[in-house]
C-alpha cells in the first residue's frame, strides 16, 4: 500500500525522550530491529544529562550476583550500537510534546523542535544532571535499604564539613524528616530543595529551610572553603516553577531517591520545562507515573513509555526490557503510518499471513518515498563537487527528474554505490535529500530490491536519512 499522502517531511520515525538504559535500548531496537531483512525506523534520542542516566552510577545487578555488571561496562556496550547505527543523541531537556496532524512535535531547551511519527518517554524518575560527575565525592543518594539511610545521612553530613547539606527531594521527602533532626547543627546548615510548587505536608516541622524547585546545575567551588577531601564546596543552582533561579552553597548534596521512587520528578516537577502539562492526557497512576499496557503503549496513541517512568520495579533489566518492547511497538506504529501495514517481525512476533515461496520481508518502497531531493538541485551538485564527485557537478542533465531508485541514479552518473552512499549520507545530514534505508543481511545483496548494496552502505546512516519523506 502506498505511503499515507498526509505524511510530509518529518525528522524521525521515533523520538526517544531520555538517555538512560530504557531510552538507549528502545532507540537501538527501533533503529536496528533485527539482524535479518527489515526496514528499521529512523530514531533520535534527546536526553537532558550525561549519557546513561543512572546506569553508570554504580553496579547493575541484573538478576542476581551471577549476572552483575559495572554500570559503566553495560553502558559501553549500549554506546557501541548507538555509534554503529549512528543514532543521533541530542543533549537537551524536553518540556513539551504535542500533536500536530500526523506528527508529534517535541520541544524543549537546548535543541530545535523535532517532528516524529511516534515518541517514547523514557525519562526515569528525574532529570539526571551535572551532579552525576560528583557521585560519592560530595554527592550522595539514599539507597540500599531504609535501615542504611541514617548512615548515609551521617556520611553526607560528615562530608559537608560544616559548609551545609543540601537535600534534593520532593513532597515525599517528608517521610525522612525525622532522620534529619540535629543534622543542621552538625552540617552547618540544612536546606531541602523540594521539587514541588505546593506546600508540603508537615512543612513547618522540617528541620531546615525549604527551597521549592529542581536542581538545575551543580558546580564545584574549588577556591574557597575546601571540604575534607579538598574538593571544595558546591554551588548549586535551582529553578522554581516560575523560572526563577536561586544559588545555594553547600558542602554536600544528598539525593533522596526514596522520594523520587514515590513520585517521578521528571513529570510532576515544579520547574518550567517539565512535561507535566504536555502529558495531561496521558493516564498516570496515583503517584504520577505513566501507565502502560504490556506493549508499552500509553493511553495516548503513538506515545509510548519505558523504564522507571512507568513506576514499576526500578531495575536496569526492566528498563532494558521495556526499551526493547517500546522500541518494537513504536517501530510498528511508524511503519504502519508509512506503509499502511504491519512490519514483518518474525521471529520476534509471527504475523497472520499466508507465506508464499517468493515473499520478501522487505516492503516495496512506494514511489512516493523513493530517493528524492528536498532542496535545490544545484546545492546537491555543489556538495557532490566538494566530495570529489566533480563529474556530478558538471552534469547538465538533472538526475532527479521524476522518482528514481538509487540504482537509476548510480547508473546515470556512473558513480559506484559506495561513493554515492557517502554523498547521500551527507545530503541527508544537510536535509537536502530523503531516502529509506533497509537493513539487509550479508549475502542478500539486493534481497529482491533494487537498493541492495547501497542500502548496506547506508545502514548506519543517521536517523534523518532513513525515513524523511514528502
Ligand atoms: C540508588 C539506586 C541504586 C540502584 N541499583 C540498581 C541495581 O543494583 N540493579 C539494578 O538493576 N537497578 C538498580 N537501580 C535502578 C536503575 O538504576 C534504574 O531502574 C534504571 O537506571 C532506570 O533506567 P531509565 O532509563 O528508566 O531511567 P534513568 O536511568 O533515570 O534515565 C533517565 C534519563 O532521562 C533523562 N531525562 C529526564 N527527564 C528528561 C527530559 N524532560 N528531557 C530529556 N531527558 C530527560 C534523565 O536525565 C536521565 O538521564 C538503582 C537505582 C537507584 C536510584
């Protein structure tokens, strides 16, 4: 079936919000799909903080001690595939996702708005920022179990060396309130930075001052007042729901993850730039986590979620598994929008069709989505010239008359497929051109399709190249 004519130019089939294990796993799955014939989705990741979310913060025990990794080792494995498939990872904080015709428009700070056919929310429980770089060197978090929390607070207090302790949490930090009695004197001041715009239960009984907002930036002050290991104090910037920033100086920071496991700050946040309003129509549980079905679909069609943001067990393996599931489902969604039918995903999921001897798992590329130029033809020739394809620059006849296959173009300009692939890669990156990329297994050069080798050369082309259509 032909491509839906209502679909115009867009940036990616799938945009993944977040850059933790759930997001990365979802992006890789949607981009790669499988090692045999398939047409994958174009994908982009938009993440607020350092790559990996909480993953590189410590060990990732997947099922039990027998299957344990250092988080950073696991991240390294994921990054290999992000690189291999050239999945763009944009650094930015998403604060809006809205529908515009057949697309989702994803907007935020630090990047230009993007349009996609489907969106996966994998934001975890909170925005992970610069504080990650100081973990266990002045930045502490509540973990292990409740009986360990007094010990962790004591450790953070010691580290603060009288320069003040900042506790980062939300409404639910009131559950730890009693553990902080007497800490202010020992720490040289106690501030609770609570990610909420509302009054917190028992607020008057908090043993320290309350600042409303979320952590925006953490910087080390090395000159004045070095703390016990000589690293210096922190200058923390918070931002409240009106966009006002505030500076807080302290010797140590304690992240209250018990609070964030109760309530996801990334969605129920106090600051501007949260997703709260954007996700008003998405069904959430009583704590604010995004509800999903077993295919990782939210209550809003075309919007999927994975990982901690779904509020089940907070575990790396679940985040990775959710990512795989959301990646497949978002891929199916985009594929249906482009080709009007389900992708063949066997042996991950059998489809209900009669299999014929001559069947191909690759779709027919409709004329409407064959390679074509989006920009000025001269710009394309100019780019070709810059890349040593002078013949192309001098060409008088248009190579883009009508809808052409890559084989047509390659033949017409006598350009080897590998060179053409490189040129097309650049043209796509410059948003000059659109192509579809198929993943074809070795030995299936053309797989019954006229794009063949060219596609294999382009397999790692970034998401923009794969599925922008008009
Ligand atoms: C203290 C602690 C110990 C843990 N120990 C283990 C363990 O031993 N074994 C285990 O399996 N699991 C463990 N976990 C859980 C595991 O770390 C998480 O389940 C896993 O990291 C969840 O992955 P995620 O991708 O859903 O979220 P995260 O890892 O939190 O990643 C989410 C990412 O999205 C980004 N983001 C948030 N909002 C936005 C936005 N608006 N725009 C753009 N980006 C955004 C964040 O900055 C972050 O980088 C532990 C967790 C904690 C807190």
